[in-house]
C-alpha cells in the first residue's frame, strides 16, 4: 500500500490532489503491472494538473527509467529507496 499524507498542504493543493486521486491510483496500478508507458501518460496528466505534486514527478522519473531499462520478469512493483 502507498499512502501520502497531505493534511499539512495548502487547502488548494489538497483539493487538487484529492481530485486527482482516482487518476493517480490508476497510474499507480498500471505502474505495478509494468505498463510503464500508460502509467507515464497518467502520471504526466497528474503533474500537468498539479505541478506541485512531487510524488507524481517521482513516478514520472521511475517510469522513464523503467521504459529505458526494463526490469526483470520477477519485478514486483517495489522500489527500494
């Protein structure tokens, strides 16, 4: 599970993130299924709608890397920081 706590964000930013949560969840599901191209498209839509969302930017970078250098077949959608 992935959780983002944004209670301390500006109210406008919280609303944007909340409004985009379904799109972000869909992108995350595609990412976990290794469909990095489609996930990238959705994460980029999230970033366009809410450029302040740094989490979307992280996944854009990850998708770009994983498109360029695909993970092995045993990849489980987990990245170690």
